[in-house]
C-alpha cells in the first residue's frame, strides 16, 4: 500500500509482514469509528473500504453482497449467505478485519431479522473476542481482548488485535440499539445479546450496559439467561477489576436465597476478578454444582460452549481454574 502514515504515528509490525500505522486508514479501528451513522442506518456499504481489509479467503469486497442477502433474502438464500459470512469472517472461531467492518451492519440486520437474531448475536460476540481455544481459566473465561494481549496476525498478515478491538468498539458505539433485545421474547436472543454486550469495549456506554443488565436480571425468569447476565456483568468489570463488582459477586455467590445458576456464575466471576487462592467454601460449593443438574444447564450457555462444545464446560472450566499448571498453553497465549 502507498500509505506511509504521518510522522510520530505508532507502528505495529511482524517480521516479514506489512507495516501498519495506528490511527490512519490502515487501522481498522480508525476506519470503523468513522463510518457515518447514516451510512450504517441506510446500509450504505459503499462508504466502507472493503478492499483494504481482508477475511480468511481474501479481500472483504464480497462481504456487502452477503450482508445484503442476509438482510433481504429468503430462507434458502439467507442460509447460503450466512455460510459465506461465518466461514469468511469467523473462520475457526477467529475474527478478522473485514468482520470488524461488518459489525455495525450486522447489529442493524439483527434488529430487522428476528428469525436469525440469535445467530447474528452469536456472530457479533465471536467477532469481538479473541480466539479462546477452550480457555476457561481465571484469566481466560471473561477475557474478550486487551491491549497487552500477545500480538496475533491474521491469515492476511493483518494485526488481529486491532480487528478485535475495532469490533468491540463498534459494539460499544451501537450498544443502545442492542439493549432493548434484553427484553426479547426469545430466551436464546436474551442470552446472545448479553454475550455480545459483554464484549463491548469497556469505555463509553459501559455503565449503561451494566445498569441494563442489572435491570433485566431483577425480572428475568429463565435460569440460563440469568447465568448469562451475571457473567456479562462480571466480564464488563474484568479489565478494570472494579472493586464494587468483586464485592457484589462475593455477596451473590454466598447468598443461599439466590438461584443456583446466579450463585455459580457469581462464584466463577469472583474467581476471574481476583488473583488469590480459591477459598475452601467456594470450591466445595462449585464442586457440588459441577456434579448436579446446574452443570448441564450451564453447559449450554455461550461462555461454557466456548470452553467445551459438548456441554461439559463447567467441569473443564473448574479444572482449569483449580489447576492452571496443567494448562500452560493458555498462559503462553497471553504472554
């Protein structure tokens, strides 16, 4: 590319790959943040430089057609379009720069297509999180991505850290559109929107998101959705380790009057938000839960499916939390 950036612009690179300049047109975060609101609302894909950013199979120039097919197509064509989108933008559950560009449009398509809303929300959450590789550890379960994460490069050579951050910031910018879905009649949608909102960048409207999650939790009747709401609250506090949330999670898991799934997910969140030894009482409580019906319930929620897609996520998650020495590869991913 001919663009060389401006003097003083920070640079990220890897041996043998292209050079990228932060805060320029080579930075997908910069580009996504400057998509005009009217272009997003009117699905004006033409304002986006799709050719400049790639997915798993090449330039993102084919993404607008697939998005439009999902927005307007019939069932058969939509399924074909989804196949193209997810195989390109979330190949092996790993996002990309072209996927970050698609986030604002996918948010709006989710509002229009109730029949595919849950699936789109799952995709949005995937684009806004690093590849976890089954990491359910105390440092991994609630980790979306952070500036100090190990550098990851996409198949195109592009800096994947920037793609994830761009997707997270796009979710944060349009969180107001997604918040009403916390009241959607479909419990899978309510789970999905909690998962997606939890990945939103922690700046900006984060406080509004957290407040909305609390409001929904007070009236939510679905156990699986309640579990997702608690984990979302914990995740949004993870990067800053908010003391008030740490104390709240401790209070919730110790409260026998609260539903079992709320207590278990509060205990998991507390472990992720703290660094000390696992208290004996907390471990006994979680071990008991892992052998009961609650484990099957939690095994189907998005966070646990990322740990184990076969439904054994809670047990695997606890093993990773109790015995980090058995999983050094997860630690190495974050060094």
